[in-house]
C-alpha cells in the first residue's frame, strides 16, 4: 500500500491511470492528489478544461509517462485560472448577498408596517400565514389568507415601483 508521501512524485507529471472497474486507461497531468483518499485530480494534456477526478479506490495502476518532464507550469497556470476568474461561485455569492440585502430591507419594511415578520433560512415569514421566497418580489408571496396576501403584495409593489 502506497504511503501518502509517496504520492507526491505523481504531481505535475503526465500519468496514465488504469481503473479497476473496466480497465479503462486515462492519461492526464496530475494537478493534485488527496493524500487521505488517494484521489487524483488530473487535467487532459491537450484540453486543460477537461478534468478527471479518479477516486483512489478505483485505481488499479498508475504510471508516470516521462519522469524527467515536469508540467508544473501548466498545473500552476491551471490553478491560477481556476481560482482567479469570475465564475459561477462568484455569481452565486453576489446573488446571495443581493438576496440577503433585499430580505433585510423587506423584513424591516414589513415590521415598520406592523407585520410580525421573521427571517428563517433565507425566507421571510409572517406568523404561519404567509411566506416570501427569494428574490422577494410580489410573485414570491405565498399565503392562503387572500387579504393578507393582497396587502403584502401591495406593500412590496409600492416599495419597489417600476
């Protein structure tokens, strides 16, 4: 059984991995290895946007194709692009912050208008009678109490004209 410290020799190398389940061979540049699970994260040599994540339990064998050649410049460039580009996570964080701001403003507005609004798990609730889901517009108000629903929708619509 390979020790975690022995796995380091595969990082930044072009490696061929054969899987146990179907004897499939995959070649790629090893970006990193999780020392505990021995999971490999590799990128395709020709297309760095193709990533292979191979669970250590699924690896039958792994062979360094050319031990004298290092691909460190490629793996470092890959990691820089991965962590420095605006991506879906950034967009999700911006959306969450925006929703949190809307949620806070709307819950404060409801309280100023004598509604007992609470925020729970990113949802605004008024008693057990009405909920408002993100993005906190009139269409996201849900209630069986038609009078309350109409009043809250009107309050939201008048607070956000246009």
